[in-house]
C-alpha cells in the first residue's frame, strides 16, 4: 500500500555511487561493455552495461572497498582495485580499454580519485581511518564533525557525553545556521527527537564505517534541518572474521600534574569494549560466507571526577540573626513616608539581651542592645528549618559570607552502548540488513553540601533504542528500489534525591501542600542583591528541584526507487515520520523563592543597606516561581516527497535538478491541551471603570503631566483560545503548512581531468520545534505557577498581618505560608479558568499565523587535484535564514508616544481591575502604575507571541580545504 500511495523514495541514504565512462585508446566510447562491481569484503557482485555514450553507474552501494571488472569482446579484461566507496559520495572510475583478447587482463592499482564530478553540494567525509586514528578525548565521534569547514562546536558538545547537558550533544553550528539544529542520521535513521532537536544517541567510535558532514546545498532527498546533515554508517561483517578489544585507563596516579596546581585532582576514567564481525557460520548447519554477515560491538565508559568547590554560605553569626559584620539592616514593618513625599524611613533592627524582651536574641550580649541583629521572635519558622540546609563555613573570613566554604565532590557517570548488525545477500538482486543499537547514559549529580542538593542537574538516566531494517532490490541494473523501516525511542529521567519528602517539616501550612504539588521536593530559596547575593546559588541552580520524565518514540518509513535512463538518473522520494513526545518537566515543583535586600534596606526607593539573608530569615520574599505541570502526550507528523534528476548534459557537465515538498507539521496533543494567541479577540473580562488621576494615592502633578484628569480604557481585547473548539476546530495552534516546496539546483563541470567547478542553490525548511515554547508541555494550559503575593504596595512593606492590611483574603503570605489559598493546577481544557488565571500575568502562546522558518543556501566551488593524492578545494558558501523563531515577541510594549512622561509612568494610580482580577497577581491589588494602564493589553503584565518568526540571518564564507590521501 505504501508503494501505491506514496512515490518510493531515495530518502536519507547512507549509500555511495560509482560512475564512470569506458573508452578505447583513442578516447572513443565503448557501448555495451560489461561492468562488474565486487565487494572485497563480502564478494557481493553487481553488474551493469555501458550505455550508448559509454557511461555506467552503480547506485545504492554500501560504503567499503570494491573491485571493478570491465569486459568487451576485442579488448583485454580490465580490473581495478581497491575502489573506495564513501557515504553520500560519488566515486568516478573512468576506464581506458586496451585492444587484445578478453582472456588477457590489465590490472590497475591506483587511489580512488578525489574529485567530485557529479554533484554541487559541499561536505566532508570522515573516513574510517580518520575515525580510528585521530585523537578523541572520550572517543566521541561527534567531535570529528568540526573537521568539516563551516562547522563550529558550541557549548557542552565536546568530549564524552557523560556529565554533559543532553541538549548539548549536537550543539554545533553548521553552515552559518541556527546552532543545534542540524540533522543526524545513523544508517539512514534519524537520531534527533522532535523536542528542540535533542540528539538521542551518539554512535561509538569502533562501530562506525565512516560518516559524512554535508554543509551546503544538499540534494532534494534531505529536509527538516538547519545548516547541514551528519550521516553516520555502521560497519558490517565480511567473509573474514575480524575482532578487536581495547581498554583506555586514566586515573589519578597515571595523570600528569598541572604545572600551576600543587596536587593532582582525583580522576578515574575507564573506557573499554570490543567488536567482532564476520560471516555467520554454524558448523554442520549453516555456512554464511558470501551470504550472511554479522557485526557486533560493545563499549563501556566509567568516569569519576573529583571537583573542588568554593561556595558562599551564611556565617554562623548570620544564622543567628547577627548582621553586624555584613550590613545595616532595617525593619520593613516600620516603613513610613518621609515629608518629601518620595522617600521612606525604616527603623534599624536592634536586638535585646533581655530574655523577657520581645526583641530578645541570645546572641546579643550588650545590655544596651545589639544593632543590626534580628530578634529571635521575628525569625520565620520555615526559614529556621531551612537554614540548616546551609552548611557552616570552613574557610575564609569568619565574618564575611563570601567564598567561605570549600569542599570536594565527585561527579561523572557511566555509558554503555551495544550495536548489533546482520547483512544478508538474499540473491544477486537483493541485499537486506538490520541493525539494533542500545545506548544507556547515567550522569551522577554533584553534591557540594553533602545533603542531597545537587549543583546543576541531579541524577539523569538516558536509555535509547534505535533499530532499522533496510531492503535493497535491483529489478535490473538500471532500476533499484530501497525500502527502509526504522524506530527509535528515548527514555530520559532526571530525579532529585529529595523527591517525595514530607513538606510538613517546614510547618503546618506546608503540610497542606503535600497533596497539592505535582511532586514533593525542597522549597528553594534564592538570594539576590546585597552583600550576600551569592548565598544559595547551589539551591538556585537547575538541579535543586528540576524533574524530567520523557518518553519519545519515532517510527518511520522511507524508501527509494532509482531509474537510470540514458543520461538521466531519476530519483523519486519521500518519507513518513511520526514523532511522539511524552514529557513532564518542572524545575520548581514546590517553589523557587526569591529573597533580596530590598525589604531590609533603609528605604524601599533608594535601597541602601539591607541583606538578602536577613530578608530570608524574616520570611519576606520578593517573588516566587512555583510550577505545576501536566504530563503531555504530543505528536508531530512529518511527510515529505521529492523528485530529482541527475542529468549528464555533456561529457563534462552534470546537472542536479530537484524539487521537494514537506510538511513540518505543528504539534497536536492527545487530549487537545493546546492554546493559541488571539490578539484581536474581545476579552471576557468586564470593562473596567475609568481611573481618576487626582486620587490621593497619585502624585499631585500627575493629571497635569498626563494632560487629563482620568483614564478610560478602550474596549479590552486580547484573549487566549483553545484548539478543537468552535473558535479553532483544528487540533494544533499553528496553521499547517501546505506550501513548503523547495527547489534544488546544482552543477558540476569537469574543466579538465584535474579540475572541477561546482555550485548550486537550495531552499530548506527547518523543524518547527526550534524553541522550547513550541511544544505543548510549555503551554499555559499544561503548566501554571501559583503566584506568591509578597507586597501590595510595590515592595514598600511586606504582605504580612497585622501590618499592612489589604492582602488578598487577609492572609499571611510570608515564607511560612506562601500559598494560603493552595496550589492552582493548570486549567487543561477549561477555557474560562485558563483565561481568568492569565489575567494579571504575562501569557504567551503561538499565533496561528506564525510563519515557518526556512534557509536558502548557495555555493560556488573549485576543486583541483594535485600530484601525490592532494586535493585543493576553494569554495564560497552562503546561507540566508528567514522567519527564524525567537523565544517570544512582546505585543504589550508601551507605545512610544507615552515615553515623554518619564518618571510619571511609575506613578501610583487606582487599579481599575481591582475586584475584577482575583487570582493573587499584582493586578489584583488596589493600586497599580500609570504605565500599566497605557499598554495595549492593560489586563496583562505581558502578552507575547511564542516562537515568533521575527528574525533573519545572513552568512557568507570563503572555505579553503587541502586534503592529502595517505
């Protein structure tokens, strides 16, 4: 049914091509000569006959070493070996026949020509010898990608993947395009997941035959990438049994000491494995020589690295509330307005040595009182419990909370990869192979405080399965079909050690959250601003509370039909791929709570003095990021079709003409939990009343500066909608692209036997999953953060009873009870709830008309073959990006006409949304700022298009490559 419904495809092949012309000594062409291509490893034979122009061609040839034999009555038998066939390369072997008897043989042993005479794309083959012999720290073959011109490695892409961020495995910029958005294939199977193009598997060095990095103007068989493609091919068995075993050991005693470091740091690394390949042979049962071959490899990697950390922790005095040596600290509950009407006054904290005093602190030994010391009774109960998570200083100045804790911790991890492949020569017309790879990667966390709080990411485990079955069938020497079925799966888990803790240890209000949060984990305090702003950096890292559970599946079908007809090599192609993305991630399941020095500074306007840790001890924060997420089950469907003609226009000129259609389909979600942005839709929020600018809360000169005594908001617009509703019947937030056609043009002109001029142009559509927020797991209907209301007067006083009054619900919103109204769960398919939760916040979602991104590439290349197997390649290559996505595009910016109001924009005015917005955000308070009422969507603090295609790029390069074959 596939062959009937979809034109067969030459899709993402890992094969090479052998072409050439057969002539006599006078350069006259010889038609109807018999040409045979024989694998030196497996003895598999393929035959072809030269056409009227003396040309022959072998396509879909597995990379490896071959022998070419040519016979024609009246001429001596011609034989040449080795003929090296490389992945995605065209090898040209021209034959000059000598008059004589066919029983006589002319043997030729010469290097395979380096010139590319049939294609106009740019790239670099990394051959098996380079893969095996070039030094690789960690034996990661992805690092060899940088040998190709215009490939630039980015962060966390080098070395062994143990301990690296998984989104950095393929973090290369290719051909001037977006980083980390190239495509990687193993035996024609995609290795990239749909979620921001994450690489799911890195092949082992010893399992690879070779690979090719293609960087500009790829043929029409390639799509859904930015910049280039990396095409790996695995080894296969041969008639000879071969095997290797190895172990690479590094440890502390064997390593050299750094010149500038007194001691060698703890380091243990062990990389070991082996491989074996040959014919399948079962004594007295089956002899698979020339027919059935196997290849198996295994590699293990173990690494443990000792690391020394220098962190900042609170001093012992600070933990007791004594900030004498740190900063002047002030009581935010004593905030009063100064006579100038602009600045404020706060009383400095003074603790008492009298145990009967409400200001008592046992650390105070001065009968007259201790300045800059917080009374113990003012300590927040939750802060008292959590301060024990901070270890005590063990180095540095005992009175300074900077770089005062040093410790060592061990990191590293394990890798294991198995590759198994079987090749079967079914007949002289059919070759079948299957491969299965399994890769497991375990990353151990770094725990500098020895309390289970990770720095960066906690324990991560990855398990990847990747399998393919490929069938090549030669109907005739000029008609070849290839059908490929593949499947890949990635299981990715990141689980902190403290997941599942009992939150009641932080107080009774926290106990009520045990069954409300998506996962029970540590609440995370972050210190920002003031002399102790470095405190808590370990807690604020991604690892402290980040949880990921992901299961991605990628089934795929692709095929190929090639028809050689005269000077035309016609290719018709396509593929059908389904990406299942099942994902849950929350970095703050219980909450990340920000504390800065503002609440303990002398003046909330000028902000002199203060301490973030003092604010933490009091429980007075400034903001929080609490995330409840739904696990999502999203899907992308990717179909593609193409047609291409490699046309040998003359004996010197070859043209490559192609057209591709594809559909980088938008995400859908199993339960239709996807929203979209509707900027022109009337809001469901009631129209608010006009606002007086002469109110007592506003500066007296505000009305005159603004030029009016009141503001009446225009009819509110700007809403959020749901897919699969009458407003949008489709199941996806972005319109499907039906016109993603891309032309591909290339040429190769052989100026003389040693010089080729090549060039071309191509257009390439990239995946619509470049940015995080294009996936449903980041959609507002699937994730929501309950706000922590810390102040109702712009941070002048904290929201705590009995002073001031006016907190929503009259409740206490300090650190011991941050969410008195409970945790709000994502709305899912409840549209009214979703809209009401977003009022007063800064929502972003995809716009249905968001354009899809694409690149255009072009190049002009000159290759010259020099003596002694040397090739000089000089190329001009360019890439132009259009509609490239940004993370978001803000639609709620203040119009330029109001910028002249200057400082009046921050003036306090009555809030017209008070009583209309009741979700605990800043717009639920009685007052707001003038600027908030002047933005296009005043009911939101922000209103953004997710992944808006607002960017463009241009890249020009001159690339010089000199290659000498050894």
